[in-house]
C-alpha cells in the first residue's frame, strides 16, 4: 500500500517537473521572440537613415560631377563652352540650385546665374587661349555653387591669326579713355581690316548708334571676342559708371 502511494506521489512529482520544464521552455521561446522583435524595431531606423545618407550622397555626386569633370588648368575653349551649356541646362531645370558663373577680366567677373548672360558670355572666350576652371562649394551641403573661369596659357594659333590679332591684344580687359577708343583703337582696327579681306572687326559701345557719341573723358572697358578660328571679330567698349 505504501509502495503504491509512493509510486503515485513520485508520478505526480515527475508530472509537475515535466510541466514546469515545458512552461520554462515556452517562456524562454517567448522571451527570445520579444528580444528578436525588439531588435528589429531598433535596427529599422538605422537602416533607413543609412539608405537616406547613401541616396543623398548619390544625388550630390550626380549633380557635382556634371561640372567638376571640367575642372583643370588647361581647358580648351570648346570644353568651356560645353560647360556653360551644362550650367544653363542645370539652372533651367533646377530652381533650388542655381549655379553662378564668374569669368575673370570680363563683365562677368562679379558672377551671374542668369542663363541669358551665361549664354552671351561665350563671346568672351577665345580659341587663342586655354582656360583655368575652378569650382566653389557650399560648405554646409557640399554642392557646387559657383564656377570660376580664368584665362590660362595661350593656345597655338597659325601665324596669320597671331599677326591679325597682334595690335589689338594689348587692349583686352583694359580700361581706357574714350579718346583712346576713338583714335588709337579705331586706327588699329582699320589697319587689321585692311590687311585681311576675309576677316573684319566691328567695334561696339553699348547701345550707341555712332562711335562719335563716345565720351572723350569717360572710362571704357575693352572686351575682345573671337571667332572659331581664333580671329578677333568684335570689340566691345563698355562705359564704366
């Protein structure tokens, strides 16, 4: 009888132990599930932030590369003109990021983001030179904000082109009195025109219809423009106010 009771009691104890073991295993599984769930919740924002950072960096590189690929110290006139076209396209398509262009020793040395002015700036470029192209950046975002173009080394031009331009190059970028424009400069232009029937230079001064209206004592900045062969074909005498 006692043995039967002992067997029953032992069975009950084993049953309790088995049930306790099962409950313990269930609790462990549930706890792991909770920890796993918590881990996913914690990691999700980190992954999202990383994707956002990568996307921002991609957009930054895509934008900047369109312009930084032109940076250099001996950039041809053709490439500089392509760069200006790229800037015009970007400014027309992207109102939030307007690039400024500075062309030193011209009317654009203060910089402009106006696409019409940038397009007209091609008249300041000459095949007689290569150019130095630099980029300035926004310190906060890293985006290119400004392109600076400077005249570099002289390019190799045929002797006849150099001879045609020779007497007028001294005026490039200079500020002279109206008397110089109406006398010495006009005489040099006439001499160049007489020496070459195929190439002629025209002198302009703002909206003036006649060069006789140039003021003797006023200051004029001289800008030379070149054709595709490197010949000077236009000279602008812009009155300085």
